[in-house]
C-alpha cells in the first residue's frame, strides 16, 4: 500500500513501551519498509531489538512476552529471535538480533541507504509492486523474487557506507 505517515508514530508508541520494559541494555530501531518515508509497504511495523547476546534469552524474553508479544520459537532463522504482535493489535514483527552482527547491521544499512537515496527507494517500491502482482498468493515466491533486487541495493549501500564511513546512528527509541 502507499506510504502511511501514521507508521512512524505507531513505531514510536511501541518504542516508548519497549524502552520501559527493556531499559537501556537494548537498542531499539524501526526497520523495514514502514521506516522509510515515502516508501510503499505492507502495513507491518518491523522493530529490531539489538542485545549483547541472544542466549540466554532472559534479557528480552520475559519483558517482551510480558507486553503480550508472542514468541515464535519455531522461527528457522537462527540469527534472530522472532516475536509477533499481541493478539488483537496491528501487525507488528519484532526481530531480536545480536548487536554488531551482520544480521543486525543489514536492515539498518538498508534502511539508511533508502532514506538517503530516494531514487533507490522508488526503484525498490516499483520492484515490490511488480513482485506482489506476480506472486499475489505466493509469499515465498514474492520474497524470493524481490531478493535479487534487495541484494542489488545492498551492493550500492555497501559502497555508500564505505565512502561515507556509515555507522548506525543512535537507537530510534
């Protein structure tokens, strides 16, 4: 759907509650397409929580489930711990990743590059629309189809990061 200016305030509300629950030990960021102004996206708020270590889970599991988030222990991606929104709340994905890891840096660099390069964000939106039309009822097909485009942007983002000395800015919450 077209960009919705309500997405950043939706993240901000979660951010306040997450900061209260997790304290200063975690980095909390708005990631994904809803974090890029002007970018068309599925109406899903993606939140990345970065912690010193994924094990033990005590630092984040209790606080997040205490807020009603549903832990998806069966998530096959072992570079993160994955949570979904509390029942009855708007779609929200929480990705807990290890601070400084590749999987933690990737969405931040991707987001920051698209925020700074509107033409790349527009190209990405067009690619997502094409893939969504082609794979309307095939989520794995959609993800696979847009992967090549994502990695093309990441090659440009990596070159940009090297030229600018990019590092993640401060936590969003």
